[in-house]
C-alpha cells in the first residue's frame, strides 16, 4: 500500500508558504493572470512541464496548479543546513547538474508513485526570453516510467522579475497558462519520447506567443 500523498508537516508548511507569501505576491504584486486551471487533475501522479526563466518559477507553478509540486533542486542547496531542511519539506529533491543523476530520477518516481505532481523544466535551465529552444527528454521519460500524464504550463513575463544588480523582484505583470493534458508516452522508446517532448515544446511555446 502506498504511503500518504504528502506528510502532514509538509502540507502545512506548503499551504502556509503559499497563502502568506506566494499567492499574495502572484496576485497583488505581479498582477498574475492564470488560465486553464480546469485542466489540472487534482489527484494521482502528474508530470508538470514548463518553460523556465526565473528562480521564482517553481512556487508560482505550484501555486497555479493548486496542488503541491515536487521539483529537482541543485545538490549544492542541500549542503546549507537550514535551507536543506526547508526545501526538503516543500518537496525538493537533489540533482547533480550535467549528469544523469539516478538518485534524482528514483526520487521523482517515488513522488509520482505516491500521487505527487512532479515539476520538470523542459529545457533543464533558465532561458533569457522564456521560450524553449533545446528541450530534454527527461520529463517524457519520467511520465513513461510512472505511467503519468503530462501537464504543459507556460509562464510569461517571469524573466523580467530579477534584473542584474537589483536584489529585489520587480513588480512585472505575469501570465500563467495551463494547457490540455498530454497522454502518457506508451513506451520509453527514444523516438516516442522525442515526439512527446516536441509536442510539449510546441504547446508551451504557442501559449507563450499569446503574451499577456
């Protein structure tokens, strides 16, 4: 039998963080517009794929899909004692950049097996304009292994939140669009994973082209 979907302490901290900080900032400070919330399944394993242009993206995406989303975090963050405990409670798990980190993949699959949503940035890193140019197959592979559907999400405007030399986030307008579910890949065949990845990229970039 699977253990509970999220530990009680993790859910409590997640909701405290969401309602006290993330949601007010998204709606009041960034004047966030959210489209397509009705496309989000509220239970069961789910791979959330999105573009990525800001450090603010993970909590924004989790807030908009209205369920906790576990994200990979670079392993260096887990060497900071207080920060490490905090991000673990919020569902973060470590990954080594530039390598096929099997432990991170196993962690993601465990979250999915227990009904979590797992977030994956399709390009694996931030891009300067928020558009996806070089997508990776990792999200499709996770979905295939976990037999989970894929939810495409597009963030528009987040690349402007932080500017070089400024420690404070700018009050820029944000739009978040949530697309229709994409079916689980039928296999881990390279060609099929590439086709699903291409579809995710096309959908997200088309939503990005819609602008504000």
